[in-house]
């Protein structure tokens, strides 16, 4: 699957098959691709905690506040992305430029993670609605949780939805 095919088929899945486990080899491949993502000064200011089994259920519960993300009851793997400290160079650059590169770096890593998951035949959903304190306790994390990625196989008959996006002209300006 080339990148254009991945971009056209990757979507947020909200209907997982809770009877199909994700193979460890696929999780490994996804994480190996993810850590190759670029980051400011190669700081890689993040940590990935892969939760399976009961831990995945606990993390999923911590994403369901106020009735949100009910579909996570069926998700077999939850990947918690926590923010870590910068390296010295990225920290200095962040202060000088008044820009928090960590959130950008986490976004790029998340794009790599979800793209590789798609290439592996899996589905994902990026979750920002979460209980940071609960997830930190579940995963024994010291730093803030920024995102949780639901990962698994979709239920049978899962269909690709039409992508609704702004037009090319609304989003792109070419200046010569």
C-alpha cells in the first residue's frame, strides 16, 4: 500500500471487532515506524505505552467521560501517548521561538503510527477526550497524557466512508 492509498483509506474507526486480537508483530511494526518520525532537534519528546487486555479496558474507560467514546468498550489495544521533556537543543529553541514543539512532534508521530497501522490492515481512532489523571495512574506515568490511540481490527462489513474535506483551493496557496 503506497502513501496515497493509505491517506485515502485511513479513517477514524468506531466499530471494532472485540473477538480479534492484534498480533504482537503488527504492534511492533507500527511502533518501529512511529519512532522513525521526525521531531524538533530529534528530541522525540514522547513516550508510547501499549495497553492490552485488562489495562486496555481500564484506559478505554478513562476515555469515556460524559458519554463520549462508547465504542472503546470493544477496542483490544490502546496506545497512550504521553509528553516527555525536550532535549536541551529543542528546549532552548522552544523558548527562543516561543513555540511548544512537543505537540507538533506528537502529532507527527501519531500520523506515522496511524499510517503504519493502516498499512498493517488495522484501524485506529485518535482520542483526545481522556482523563489524564486516571490514565497516568493506570499506566504509572509521570508526564501528561496527550492522546490515546484505539487500535484493532474493524467489525465485518466495515465500510470506507466518503472523506469530507475542504477543497484544494481553500487549503492551498501557491506563491511564485
